[in-house]
């Protein structure tokens, strides 16, 4: 799971990551051999472009199944 904050920061499975580290994590998940389903959660204030960028990064690493979640403020 990748989370994108309103400020454009990335979290992978709850851990803060930089973009290069995120790419490594995505590559590692795919290298495990199993089919990977990526869940992308974004704050409702996150930029659409950041969400698309994360999906593009995952596609480059061979991940093609996604679920997108918007985290709304309560």
C-alpha cells in the first residue's frame, strides 16, 4: 500500500519513503514472483498528478493491478 499525503509525501505500508526508496520497494514487491496488487491511498487534498505518478512508477516496475482510495477528512 502506498499513501500520498496532502503535502506530497509518500508512505509505503505505513513507513515514510522517498521516491527512489518507493521505487526500490515496488521493485522488491514485484521480484517476489507473486502477482502484486497495489493500493494507492491519497489525502483528499493530494494532487492528482502525484497519484498518477505513483501508478506510473508501479507500472514501470511491472505492477498492473491497482485500487485507489481517497482519504476524506471527517
